[in-house]
C-alpha cells in the first residue's frame, strides 16, 4: 500500500538512547547533581528552561496531590513541566534519543542531565506507589494509546522495540487521536506511570513511559488513513547504569538483570530512518 509522501521511521531497540534507570545510585546521583550545580548549568544553556520551571511550580500549587514518599520537589516539578508539551518537551526527547550514542556525547552534549534524572526517578516512584495499591501487589500495567502526526512509524511483527525517550500516552483513545492519525499505537505498558495529580492537562489521562521499557510488536498494519501498531511490554533494557557517577568514580557495578530481557540480536540494531524525525 502506497502511503502519502511523509516522514517514515522503522522502530527498533533505539540503542543510541540514553536509557539510565539509576538503580542503586539515586542518592549518589542527587548529591552529584547538587555538587556540580547541574540545574543552573541547564538553565543557562536553554532559554525556555527557567520559564517552564516557574510555570510548573505555579501549576503544582493548584494540584490536589502532595509530594509522595521518596519524592523531592524537583520530581513533582519535572513531571508537571514535561506534561505541558512545551518546546522543552521536544528538545528533551530528541536529546535523550541520541545522548547514549557514546559516553562522550552524554558527557559533553547532553544538557538535560538534571531533568532526565528527576523525570526517570519520578516515573519509578509514581509506578511503585500505583503498584502498591494493587491487592495482588503485582506491577500495575496499563493499556494506553498514542497518536503521532506527520510521521509513519513501522515495526516488524514479533520484534522487540523501545521508544528510546520519554513517551506520553493516554488511557483514552479519543485523546490520543487528537495528537495525530498518521501513526496510532495501542500499548500495554507495565513500567509506565499514570500522571494523576502531576499532569498539566488532566483530561488527557496521561501515562508516561520511560525510555528503557522494552516491547514486543504484537501487530503492525498499514492503511490509507495511517499506520497502526500494537505493542506489549516484555521488560526493560538499559545500556547505561548510574553513568553520571560511574563517569566520576568508574566503580559502579552493573546489575545483570538490566540485560536479561534482551536478545543479543538487538544489541546490533539501530534506529533506521529515511529522514530525520523524532518519534
């Protein structure tokens, strides 16, 4: 089926992504972020950063939800700021999708180290809280949807893929369609967290998926109205582990389970694009 001329992208394991989960090193990373004054450096490097941060702080004052246990104020602010869908949102996602191409790229060119850490760990804290409310104490999974405009995304059925950046989805099909019909995802996510109380647009019923969650492509189809994909969570994969502090000490051990769900085949794959697009 010939689709209209537009940007196309083949999903894979997004191995250029900076996908650190910060497992076992949250406190060390927080200390380094404060010691190195990363927040001020990031504000200085991006003209939109400070204004968005202040806007998110103001929005949180109206939220009926207080800080969760283990949350710092910065966790709540980055959640609110991310869900505002500002230009910073797009900049962060693009930067995250390529920052893992090499340790040097992350060190010298990734200007969202503070934001990435707090958004990653905020999702984890929210997820832990939501799963703890389940009577079975099992990890809570959500069926969510994502609409993409002006981009036809493809994937091989039976393959494993990642989004490779933070990915906004909605539990409501109609809300997802408002963002685009060229590609529509239906996703079962078990690592994504619902943003209730910390989302700027409450009606969207947003669930935020982290860069490192791995999915099995259950189905892929093309039609005149666009591409349709169905993804199901099968675990996680991270190439980077506590890299900010490992970069300083060189002594952070890597937990083996981070690679347990990944076939060796996908260690060799990369994003394949026919034009420069952001998923």
